[in-house]
C-alpha cells in the first residue's frame, strides 16, 4: 500500500521524505516500480544484476568477491553511485 489513498499527498510526502535522505523521489518511484514488476526475472530486472555462474566462478578466491559480497561496498560506494547515475537500464 501507499502512505495515503490520495496520490497528491503520496507525492508530496515522497518528495519531503526523499529530500531528507537525498534520493530523487520520482527516479526512485519509477525504478522501484520496475524492480517489483520484474523481480526474479534475470533478463528484465533493472535494479538487481546477479552474476552468472560463469562470471562468479573466477571471483571465488579474489578480493573482488569480497567486495561484491560485503555490505561495506554498498554504503560508501554504491549509494553515491546510485545518486549520480540513477538506476540505469538492463546491462547485456
């Protein structure tokens, strides 16, 4: 559900709350809707890009694997990248 049954109130609250956390509201709203529409679909999800087994296998003993698996990557690097670049489109 939403915050309210009134779309205008939802939009106003979204702008206010997202301004506090420095995330553009409409970009987030659109990307979040697309993400939930395509959740679990490897080809269409525009937010989550899991590695294929062939891509992940070489990383099993490298530092890159640790970076990909640790939350420490997401906060200092992932969030600013999201703010600068947005959600993008599906990579091929």
